[in-house]
C-alpha cells in the first residue's frame, strides 16, 4: 500500500512540473510577441503606421508559414504588402518591411521582413531579420 502512495506522489510531481513548464512557455510566448499568432490580413498589414502598432509582428509567422510570398511578381508583392520602406536599412535587399520591435524579453532592436527577387522579377527569397 505504501508503494502506491509513493507512486501517486511521483506522478503528481511530474504533472506539476509539466503544468509549470507549459504555463511558463505560454507566458514567455506572450511576453516576447511570439503569441498570439494572427492570420495574415493584407489590409491590416498596410495600415500599420505607428511604432507601437505590433500587428505585423503578430501576423508575420502566419505569413511565413502560408507561402503566400512564394514566386510573387513585384506588382503582386506590392499589392499584398504595400509599398516597401524607403530606409537605409538593408540596402542590398530588394524590398524591406518594418515589422515592429524585436520579439524578446529585452527588446532593443527591430524586426524586418526582407524580400529578394530574381532576374525575372519574382520573389526568390524572404526572411525575418533584426537590425
């Protein structure tokens, strides 16, 4: 009988550790901006004007997973994401879009979507980078 009590306590400890781990992971995701992931919305993406508007940060994961940028022409890309930023950052990239403050507990940089097109004018590569 004592054996089953020890076993139950051990199982309770394992469950407790898993609950704490899961709660910590979710909290970290919310604090760093990785959660919530929102569906990509082209109109909402193009309306971002303020530095404190984090809509793009919340949509970028969905946009990257969706493959919507794969093979787009220049005009299709601009229709989907709007005009690219005219800034000194990432001059070697074809299109640059500011996403927001970096997703981190100590956010000191910005995150950017950078897009390259090939010789035929189609999206060939894109990634999220930090400055």
